[in-house]
C-alpha cells in the first residue's frame, strides 16, 4: 500500500521583518598588518591585499601579505620565544595565559561574531551561537590540560615539539585558529599561524587579544597571505611541526614536502560524509539533521553530510519533507538574524559549486533547488539536492564544499555500508535509527573518523576529530589533540 505524502502550502505573502545585527561596535585595523613578536608590523616589502565581504563584494580592509622574508622573521620570533620563555615557563603559568585568551574571546564575542560573518559570509546566528562560543571553549579546555600532561600521558614525560607552523582554512577561521593554537600553547610550543587569505580578520582580531593579555612576544605570530606564504612556512627549516586544515590536494603536497625532514605533521583534509537514514528513525528529527548536515555554513564544512542514503521504503516521504523544509530556508544577508543560508565565501568557490551542479545535471541527476530569490550583489547559491544519482556520479564521489546534497536509496544494512565506504574520503558520517545496536554495528563498519548518531555536526573540545584515507591523519580535540604537539620519553 502506497503511503500518502502530505504537502504544505507555501503560497503566502507572510515574511520575516529584517533583524540586522549592528556593526557599530566593531573595529578593524586599516590596514591590517602582520603580527610578529607581539607587534603589528607591515611586511618587509609592504605588500597588501584586499579582503572582500562576500555578501556584497565590497572591500573590508587591506591586509599585509607575508612573503618568505616575513615568514622567516615570524619563525625566528617563535624560536626565540620558545627557547627563552615559553618552554621554560611553569605549566600553571602557561595555563593562565590560555585561560585569559578564552575569557577575552567571551568578553568580545559580539565583535568576533560580526567580523566572522562580514569576512566569511556565514549567518550571524552561526557565528554567534557556534563559532565564537566553541572557540572560547577550546581555549578553556586546553588551559586546563597545561599543568596535567602527566595525566594525559601516564608514565611518560611529555616535552614540547618546538615551533609549530599552522595553516587554517576559510570556512571556520576563528574556530580553526582555536583548534590549532590552544593545544600547541598548552604543551609549551610556540606558533606561526597563517589564516586563509579570504578570511584573515578574526585571526587578526585574536592577535589583538593575545597582545592585550600580555602573552610573551613571539609565542604566537600570525601572518597572512596565499599559497606561497603557506609553502614558505611548510618548507622553513626551523619549523618543527606542521598542522594543516584544508583541501586534500594541498595536504598531499605538504606530506611530500615534510616526509624525510623530521617534522611532525597533522592533516585534516576533505570529506564526503555519508548520512544514513533507516526506516525506524524519527523522520522529522532526521530531516532537521540532514538540513543542518549539508546546509550549515552554506555547506562549507569538511565533514558535511553531502551524501544522503535513505532506506528505500521511506525515501519518497523523506525527500518530500526535505524539499518542503528547504523551501522555508531563508537565503540572504549574513548579518540578518533570520538568515539560514549566507553568502558563498568567494567567487572562486561559487564557480566551483556551479560547475558541479552543471555536471550533476549533465550526468542525469534530477535537481531540486530552494525557490528563493538570491541577492543581486555578492556570491550566492540556492540550497540544492540531487536524486537519481549513483555511486559513479562525480557529485557523489567528489567534494563540492557547497550547499549541494546527493541522495541515494538502499535496502539492506550491508548495501549501505558498502556504498558509504565507497569513497576515497573517511572524515565523518551519520546514522539515524531507533535501534542502539544498529548504531554501534554501523559505527564500527563505516570507515570514518567521526560518526554521529541521530544528530549531525555536533562538536565538543573534549572529543577528538580527524579522518582516515584521503581525509587526513592525526586528531584534533580531546586528549588526542595534545599528542601531535609533544615528544614522549
């Protein structure tokens, strides 16, 4: 007997009134210089680049571009601070500094949230309620570990690695800075951090906080620039550890570069997560989880649930509900508290998303897009889903990094496990079912670093995060996040 699928009527002129977050309280340095040895200084050659608001394509600020000489200056500052101050400081004192950073992030949370949305395009609700609080939480968490390393590594003596070069992406600029900086500082390392060139501003605001809390000069240095800057940092002979979050292609280059040099490295790379929905799951709850899994931060999430597998007998109902939910999503100004889907981070990324959508249609996929009106200025893409796709489709196999969902059906547990694992990636996954035994069984068989059960995209500083296969190596977060920054004897 065919299940009747009920639909909702969205033909109404009812709409939300704008609820814009104010920008009067924020201050952005103009120009924004490099942060080296506790001071803001221009680059050696005085070069600057523009950072753009992706919601309106307007310039926000000029940002100093670090070249090889600037990278060398930052590494020397980090080495001096490591040798003379930070590695010799009592762990309890290091913990106090890290704790102070966390408190200052909390005190200036509203400013951080607005700058993050201006510079990256993500909705203010996400910056305010996820990125900023979770960033502070990571500093709080690792501040507590600073004087307890003997408990983290029982029977072993943990010594800092030295100078850490850290390269972070544009999708979670402040949060990724916190993920990288907090464990490195807690274990006694000094740092040279390079944010993504399209989203440098919250990292530079963090530099202001670091300066304000009187962290010894050179313990944290923050330099900006593109791929050449990152390459110079990776190749620098006096960097002991590389931590990278970004694309798999760049991760492979870094691995080839550092192998044989003696440098430690961790790589958190791409993903193509399987989100699996069984017929015994709470469907309405699952639909919300699916939406959060793929449309959160415009799909700019390495662990996004971009592959949805729905058990065949409920597929029609689930897809119908999902389409209805997509029709309610509000695409628009990231600073509007009503906005669900903000701006795509850059024109380059928007073009990539559009390319994959065209490929999906040419390969025979059936497309559905939220019938929303997109702003004329800025970089925007409607929430999109594809049905009638198979394992061989490129939109199923390749990371899009945008608000595009590919849906397939399955009949048996063995079938969905095979499909879920049929990918070069292995970062994350999700399982929706009423049966606890099924959750435990699948979580052991799906080759991914993080598996969520009846939820998606939930993070905690005490929980390790990382992937298998082409999704990287090493873990960040939790006690495991301390490991890459220590030598154990």
